[in-house]
C-alpha cells in the first residue's frame, strides 16, 4: 500500500507519469482484498460467538473463500510477477525512481527495512500456504461430509498451484530466450569463414538470415552456460548448452545494438546468469563462432593432463562436431578455469546428450508402434 499509494500521489502531482502501475503491481490491490483470509475469518468467528451459542458452519466459510476468485486472482498476479521484476530492474536505473523507492517508501517504519522486490514476491509464497492450511483443517474435521469437501478444496488449490508453476516456468523461459535473441549475433557465412567468397553485388540477395529464429522456439531450454577459453586461439568464448544444440560464441562489444550512453538502461531478464546480465549492461554481445552443434552430432572427449605434456592445457576437453555422414567438420579444444568447472561442463553435456537421445528414441518407437492402416480404408 505504501509503494502503490505513494506512486499514485506522485503521479497526481505529475511526477513519474511514465511509470506503469499495472506492469509493476498488476492486480495487487484486488489480491489484497481477497487474501485477507485470517483477518476476515476471525472477524466472522468473533461475530458468530458474540451472537449465537450454536455450532459454527466452517464449511460455508471455506466454500466462500476457496470457491470464489482466490486462485484466479493469485494466478493473474503470479503470471505478471516475472515481468514486474524485469520492469523494476529497468526503472531502478533512473534517479527519479530511485528517490521514490529509497526516500519516499523504503524509509517508512511499516516496510520494516524490506525493499520492493522482497515485498512483491510475498504473494507467491502465500499461495503455497493454502494447501497446508486446508490439510490441517481436514485433519481436525470429524464430519465425514465436511472432510470430503475440504479434501476436494485442497486438491483444487494444489492443482491450481501446479498449473501456475508450469505457466510461470514457460513465461520465464520465453522471456529469457527473447533476451538471448537480442544478445546473440549470427554472422553471415562470408564473415564467419573467409573460404566462402561472395561478391558484394550478390551479398544483399544472400543476407536474409533465418538463423536468428533458432532461439525463438519457446520449447527450448537453456541447461548450462558460461565462459571458457578456446585454447587453439587463446580466445574467450561463451558457451550456451541448450536441450538440443550447443552454441559456441565469442564475446565482443555490439556497437550497432547497444552503442551510446544508454546501455545501463537496457532491461535485463532477472533469470539470466549474472555474467550474461553484465554483458548486456556493458553493451556486449555473443557472436556465434561456428554453426550450432546438434547434440546427436556432438562428440565429447576428455583431455587427460597426465598424457598432455603442455602445462597450459590443464582442465581442457574437446568438442567434436560431426556431420550426418559421421565426418568431423569442426574441433574445439576448450579450457575451464578450474577442474571443478571442467567436470561440471562435461557432466552437463553428457547428461544433455543422453536425455536428447532418449527422447528421440522414444519418439521413433511411438511412430513405429502406430497401428498399420487398414487396407479396407
């Protein structure tokens, strides 16, 4: 209430007019009316006790709260939460908004030294408490009809939470990949490899780059990422391991997209790693070094330090890219900073390859097991 009402007051006095209340707080005011469960519940109990000696009908009270808009209102708020944090990170770069947060709101005693991000996440935690509350009521209910009704309410709320978790994960993944699309640069074939010479007059007709849509699929998942060294060229590279491909990119400043003095105002997706967030804020990008490596064409080999006389090749491993004819078309000798980082990378890649192979084998088996078409059709 302090943050919302203060912002409304400032906007009524023509300050922070461009700040979108809904994007930041969504339906928080509506949610606040719905989730005052304990306060309203005890008010009803006290009112009943003061007026009547007859047993209280708890079932009707529970029905009123849990068969109404409780879960739906929570879902609206929770689905907006990730976007709200994303938006808040952008606004915090501004001096006027920082003054509003720190001097107008956070200094209030009612905030108990909590900052806005810590307050915005509170309703998400509250939703998970409802099944526990209903379960405790169910244990203490003696009426069999009442027990059955409370159990069905508990299952309904749990299902709502499971559905919501799936939607929130999908949204977070979608926002992460949308940001990755902005950060990753796909060079033209003649820029990537000098062997492919194309006359200037023909470049325009070949410039359409469909590679940029590779990361547009919301069904992909980013499994692991981080900085390594390409030992053969002493080049810092940034690897992105997805559930079906591996991208090897080199880090460089992207003047075209993030040039100028506004790089600090670029919105950064909070679910990205801190290192990738810093790249974005610094105006850097990840240029794809070579074509994406499908996991079913990737061969991982360990470089054992015992058999390698060169001390500079510690914590190294090899990634080999094979084409559909099992010919090796690229080899990358990569180095991690520590033995632990190397072990993590190799484990993540091996697990990703195993899962990818298993999924595709399952799909093949389903296709082969389909019933044969009748000759009578």
